[in-house]
C-alpha cells in the first residue's frame, strides 16, 4: 500500500509504502499536518483499491493582526467609505484565526464608526459596519486593535468634494519638488475634466509588477493610482518618459494602477524650457489611457501607416466642430516621429499646440474638447466645459528651436490576462 500527500495539499507522511499484515491492514507512519489551516488529505492506494483520508488543521494561537481591506480610500465629505475597513487576525503561520475580539477607534480628523467592536469570522477577518467621514476635507484615520494580541493597524482616508480621484505616489525616492508640484497641478487639471468615479478596486500586485522597483500592493484604489519615479532611461533626448497601465478595472476596462517613469537626463531641459507642467499633464493623460489604451480598446485604425486615425465617435464629433470642413480622415493621429510618438498622440501638423500632441512647443498647450471626447470614448464620464479654448487658443506663445518630441518607451505593460504584467482587478462593492 502506498501513502502520499497529494498535490495541492500540505504536510508530510513518514512512510510511503507498507505491506498489509495478516489481517489485511496496512498502517502508515506518522502523518504530520502542514502549517496551512483547513482540510488536508493523504491518499492511499494499491493496485486494487484507493482511499482518501481527511483531517482538519485548526489555526494556531493568534499572534497579530494585519491589514485586510479598506485602506487609503477616497470619500466625499459627509459620506461613508465604500469599503468598510477590515483586518485579519493571524497565527504564526499567517492563518486566519476566528472568534477573536477586534476594536476599531477613530483617530485623526472628524469621523464616526458604526459596529466598531466586532469578532473575527471563520477566515479571521473583522470589519466595521461603516466608517462615516466628516463634512470637511480634512484627512481622517482610524486604528484597529485586539485585546488578545499586540500591535495595531492604521487606516487612512482622504475626504474630497471631487467626483474623480487621481493619486500620484512617488516610487523609490521623493520626486524633485518642481516635478512633484507639476504632477499635483496636472492631477487637478485632469480631475476637473473627469466628472464621475470610474470604479473602486481591491488591487493586489506583486513587487515589480508595475515597473522593476514598484512595491507589492494590497489596497483599495479609488479611480486610479499613478506610480511616478525619476530614473535613467536612455540619456538626453530619445525616450523622455514611459507611461502605461499595470492593472485595469475588470468591468470598465479603465486603468486602476499606472506608472510613469521620467528620464532623469531630460528633466533639466523641461525646466529650462518652462515645460515641466506641460510634460506632467501630458504624461498623466497617458496614465489615464490616452494613446496607451487605444489599441486594446479598438479605438485606432491603420496604426503604423502613413495616415492613422482615432475612431471614437465623441472625439470625431468634437473634431468636426473645431475644424469644420477638414479634408483629411478624422481624427488624425501622429504619423511621424520615433516609436512611442507616432500612433499614440494627436497629429501635430493638424493640432498645433494641443497638450496631447506628439510634440510640445508651448508651456500653455491647451487641453481641447477633442481630447476630452477621446476620454469619453474610452469610457470616462467627462465635463466638456473644463476644456481650454481651441483651436483659437488665447496664447500662441511658442518656444524657439525644435519642438520637444514626446517620445515614449514603445514597450507597454499590457499582457492580456491576470497573472502577467498587466492585471484585471475586480470592482469593490458594498
């Protein structure tokens, strides 16, 4: 008789092969359960028969609590966060421990809790019933503790009066002050364009899933998180930055987590030419999916040809309104420049100063209704009234010399299924 722990179970058994005794009984050696709680099995078989033995491994004593869900959320003033904050009580093997008391308490900022004293469930998870934030936009926090174990878990929430959120988070090192300020202004600019949430998602990403130095992630994301860093790409000129989505919302198909890498060798030229804000706004547009998401959404035709076009109906409508009797195919996409410039931007020969051109030569590059229409075609809800005047933009200020080519790294983090570089994440619902 052969005894073994089947694939997918855990633990070990000392004796793998034994013979039956005079009564036809075969007794295995010691079966040591693994450190994973729940059902565990051993299989026994001979040429004639097979049998499965099952045991239930209970969790060990609780040793701590860890974050489970609901951290770093965004909530409108005076409302409840969408995901009730939850912790998980664990044993020394990270198994969830049921039946343990957990207490949540308010920390900084005005807020209130409902169901603050609770007991961990069969998976070791304990959560509040509701967390209601205050009427102001002051950040708020709560803390979870248990009388049984040491340690505490802190939850933070931002209170906003906007309906869409873009969080920019530095990776590796703090961003240079000028770039950080530009990204903050750029995020506010795009948030003024987007009029409704694209979704909340519980995102779990492994380390390096969003670029080689991106951290592991397990948190609730409201709308989009953009990871930004300054790094060495290819020296002065050539690729100025690269931007791509790392995780998409499963239902809307819109980015949930994106990354932007700025080439350290090119930052000085941005500042000298007063283009830091324009470049930051441009790159955040790509992080939202402009250009980088067109192929997977089927919104570009004839990519790589001499006359690629954007096919979304909203952008087409706004282009017709802005340009009238245009004789070419609409909406014209850049057909010149290096890899990462063509096929991902508006065509500069037509759009001139627009912020999402493949080339930038003005610090006052306008964000047009056409670009807003393209975002609507991608699935965002938008405010057209947030657009700049275009094409009759009030300022025609340009810079001397060659326009700055917004060439990007042509590689994209867009593998088709979860488990690869790009991940689909499920929406969070109450």
